[in-house]
C-alpha cells in the first residue's frame, strides 16, 4: 500500500523536462558513457512547508521519501533520514511518528534533499530522478502533502572539495556565511524562495521501507589533545557519521577538518587514507556562532581540527553525529577468559554495527555499496548481533527485486545503477536464503523467493559442458577470493571477461548451490533433483581430484592444490572420505593463506569435518593472517585484509570480515536452530581447554538465549517453549 497517496513528487525546477537517463555501466567491460549535466550533480535542495494546527495532535506521522536522500526536521528538530537505496519502480519511503515535534499553531516541516548524480555503489543516482514526496497525517487526516505550495531553495553553503572513493562521495566545503540560518523554523522569511516544481510524469513507485530508519546520535570524543595548529579528537574506535562543532571567528576565517581511521607515526591524522579516500574539508566561519552540517557520512576514528588561534570553540561542542542501523546495546553480549578473543569479537561486532547502514555495505568509506557475496557473512553475523532479521530479509529482496530483472544470474551489487557481476557471489544467494529460513522459520518468504533461486540455477546451467561441469563462465567476474594476492597461488587465469576453461571454485560453489536447492525443494515439498548432483559430483572428482595426494587441484590440467580448491569441496561434501584428513592437514599447514572473505568458508569447512580444535585455533590465532594480527595493529573494526599492508588500499572497516561471530556461537559454543525459527535448539558445545570462562547472550524470535561456561560448569537458559536437544 502506498501511504504517500496523492502527494506530488516535487523537485528543483532545473530538472523539469529532463527525461531519466537509462544507465548501463558494466565494470567487466568498461563503462558505457552517458552525458549528465555537471551542474545538476551534487545538488543540495532545502524544502519547507508551513502547517497550522488548531491543537496538539494525539498522533501524527510523516511518510516521506527522496531521491537520492533526505534529512527531515520538524520545527527545527531533527526527526530522521533516508530512504534505503532503491530503484525508481520499487522506491522506499519511511514513516516517522512526529506528534512529539508538533504543537498548536504554525509548524514547519523542513527537508534537506540531496541528489548525488554519479554512478556508484553508494546511491542509485545519475539518472535525473531528483526530488521528494511527503505526506503529514494528523489524527488520521491528511494535514499536508507535497505539492507546489512547498517552497525550496538551493543550499548555497555547500561546494565540492572533490570526489572520493569509487565516485562514492563528494567532499563538502561549507561556507557558513552563505547558510540560510533559521530555515527549519517558523519566522524565517522564505518570500524569496521558489515554489516547488511538481513533476506530473514522475515514475517512482513508492514502497514502505521494511526496515527502520537509521539510529542517529551525538557522540563525544574520548580524548582531545592539542596538536600544532589545532586539536586532535579521538572517538575511541572507528565510527560512521559526521564531525560537528560550534565555533566563532571573524567572517572568512577557516577551519580545516581532517578525518581518518588511523594516526601517522608523528601522531597526526592520516586523512589521506589507505582506502582511496582523502577526508579533508574546509569550514568557513560567518562571524557569528556557526555549526557545520556535513551531509554525507564518513568512516573514521580520529578528527584533526585546525584553525587560527582567534577561532573560539564552544566547550563540549566538538562531537560526531554517528549513524548506523539500529542496534540495541544488549541485543548480544559476549565475554570470555581470553582477552584476545574478546578483542576479536569486539572488532567483528563493531565492524558489523558501523558497516550496516540502510543496507549492508562492503565498507562505509570507499564503496558504501551492498555486495551479494559479502552478505553471506554479514547477514550471518548481524542476525546474532542484532536479533533483528529484517535487514537480512531486505537484503535478500534487494537482490531478488532489483538485480534479477537485470540478469537472472544476479548482479554483484544491489540496489543501484552500478553494474558489476561476480559469479561466485550469485551462487551464494540460495545459501543465504536457506540460512534466513533456518533462523526465521519464514516458510512463506522461502516460497516467494524460490523462483529467483531457480532462475540463478538456470542461468548457470547454460555454461555446462557435456559432463555437467561449468566451463568458461566468462560473462561474470570469477572472484575466487579477495584481494587478488591472497588466493594461495590459485592456478587459473581470472582475467575479467576472459575466463576460459574450467576451474575448481566456481564449480564447487555450483555444487553447493545444487545441494542448497535440494534442501529448499524438500522444505517446500517439491521434487528434488538428486541425479544432477550425483553426476556433477562424479565429474568434479574425475576432473579436479588428484588421487595420488588425495587433494583437489585448482583447474582442469593443473597440478596445484590451493587452500581454496580444497576448502569448498570439503565444506560442500565433494571430498571423498579418504580426502578429508589430507585436506584438514592442508588447512593445518596453510592456515589462513587466503583473504578474510574466504576465511569464513575455511572455518565452515573445518566444522563440517568436526575439526573444532583447529577451527578455534585459527579464530584465536595471532600470526600474520589472523584476526589477532588486526588487533595487534590497533584495529577497532575488522580490516579488509589481515594486515594493513597486505593490500595497497586496505579499508579498515569491512563487516564481511566478521566470521568469528557466527562460528563461535554455532560451532564452538554449539548453539544452532534444531528446527527453523528456533522452535527447538540444538546444543553441542566444543569448548577448548584453553578457555576457562565464556558468557554469551543473544536473541532468537522467542526471546533471549543465555549461556555460561565456567571451568567445566555449563548453564543454558532458553525462552519458554523452546526445547533443547
């Protein structure tokens, strides 16, 4: 149901008459260029509406959306922001309860609308679809809705300081001399503002966002210390958001703001960050007390504030406006007798918290986009850390709704206009769907999504050769692992768009998807296709299994046995019994000679082989390729690679690096749903002797699960009605 009703889409009049650009940008084949007016990129539009109420309402709601993004204020108070990224024919809107912001008499609805205008992973943009729509509902009646009676002006104080990331974000130089002070409140003179331009041909189809708006809050730094020319702020750990302060200085005085994830050797902020982002912006003062309102968000821990000595800062005003998907502090708690394990849990938990925005993001700095394969790990960890499965469900829908219609084999990034395809990732979507069902018990959703999963399998069957194996899957990138230098010498050319021949990893993932599909069919009481799986397994072993060493090779004709080529066959049941221990021996030898992404599958494979001792050893290790090494290098969120220097442009916040969270819960502590939705709980602990104590609590649909282990004594508490087996 579209609660926006008859509310008109309103926009900057400069966009009137511009037809949407139909964008196709496929990274594998290079960009297909399109022309976009540069002056209509990076647009900040301020919109306001006066509404008179006869009395204070009992209840009031604002339904609102904007393309690309909005920040909503009522009577000068911040209410919320959004929406989650979508595409025009399935475009999300939010509903905010606003009765506590309204009063009798004149009320002002104010909206700061932003249009990015570039093709990237961070916004569905670059198509001239710009503007907003809103409706105010007071005590069940429409009190206002967007139309030409709303007034707007462009925000003159913002100017670009350059584009960072992968066309992800415009840096914002802010000139407070040009700010419309008081525009969010009553009494502001908007007589010079323009009437909003109604767009009668607008093609947005609004859909209520199935997840709540972001949690946005103020956070003070944990320490402030002087540096040459200014101050250094430390927020204690990496966060996502914007810097803010109140300052006063002679009109034209400037404050330089540098943000970063780490410090340089001399203790100054490394604002030219490893991850291709340079966080340096200028704030120009007006001569009165000013506060900058940086719009887009950054990922940072430190801020350096540089100014002339005569610039005065209001005490206590230096802070960050933090933003992320709502996460209750006590939703999941973990503590153990191992300080290192506690730190590993902390960096994983923080990475997931700050890497979950309106969507799960690859990283909150450079990409800011939702990647399909990343979600295998992020959704698994977030489900336990939050106890909230709405984002998991939405992520599955994002790829089903926005991606499958572009290619039934799915895109790698969704939603958005950035066309990138990764074959390994597509084959994981059915696995994610089954995982969601196990955790939620939502059979109706499984049934609804089943045709999308079948479409993926049909897509990949087109690449089968006579023996049933996938050959030359070359219209999508074959990733294997990331970054490229952590593929353990994988012996197969992975040149994008020119993948010729047959290799192990893509075929192993296909077999894993076959097994997943048969499980889903059984749940839905549909015919299973065991014959395809059996013949595929025989062909896989015939081509890739080296009986002499009892290991799998990387590709047809190769003699090299990488970690990757053996972990997946072990996990998905392709390895014959005689190969299990040789593969485990290979993992023991090579350890995590892979990227942090593939480490999730290494740990899952060890669990499948019941090698819990080695599994825990790798989670709690502190050698170069380990989460412990991230801790040694000062991580507060998980890195993109095991060490800052193992990738030339390493991001220091990657939520897909959070494998220890679900693996510790499910395999070491041994708590799993014994039936979909946790109606029954299976408890099979495998706690190592090195751990004297563990405390864990997390939420399932029926309530809270609490576990304690203390020197051999075990306590498990589950919600009423949940059986433990």
